[in-house]
C-alpha cells in the first residue's frame, strides 16, 4: 500500500471511529480501491428493529450506506476536504437477514469543485441480492482561497 493509499485508508476508517454511533455499531472499513469503499457491520442485538424477527433496523442500514459513501468520497479526492452529506436517497428492497453481518459498497463516480456523487449498495450475502441501494451527493469544503468576512468591531 502506498503512503497516499495509507493516508486515504486512515481517513476513511477514521470516519467510523470518529462517529460515536458508527463506533457503537462496529462499522469497519473492509476494503478500498480507487474511489470505492466496502464497509461492514457485524450483527448485534442493539441493531434489531423488530424483536420478533431479529431484522436489522433501517436506520442502521442508512447509517452504514452513508458512512461507506463518505469514505468513498475521501478515497476519490486528490486532497483532503471536509465533506457533508447533502443528499441521500435510499431504496429498500428487502429486509437484511437476521444474525448476519451487513456490508455496504459505495463508489464515488464524480467529484466536482464543490460536490461529489456516489452510488452504493447494502447487502448481507452478495451484492447481486441487495438489501438497499443508495445514491448520494456530498458537499465538499470549497472555501479554500476565499476570504472570510471580518467580524464587526465591538462598539465601546
């Protein structure tokens, strides 16, 4: 792994470790290549949305897709910028199977000066049978080189 890849890997993994929710859910970066990231969350009882079936709550799937997507953006950028989820659309196709880990594979396919675009899938066994599909847009910090407004002086 090159130094640049190691830095990007650490940034992508840091997104999960820096978020109390993601840390509690056990989100981890499994693999990365170019502008794509695969994240995993092992099944935990605290993730269950329906105690009768053991099905993982939709919010866990949403958060995993969002984190994988953000990681993919960091992997695709040439230099570090602060990012924020601007838009996240998720189509749920089926419930995740109980007692199995869930994965999210996200690919950043376009980075502009101020926005990055991502496609992602959540799955429990194979991407060919997804739990959910997502498309997302992330705002990139584009304030570099811009002047900040001066604070008004306090009146005496």
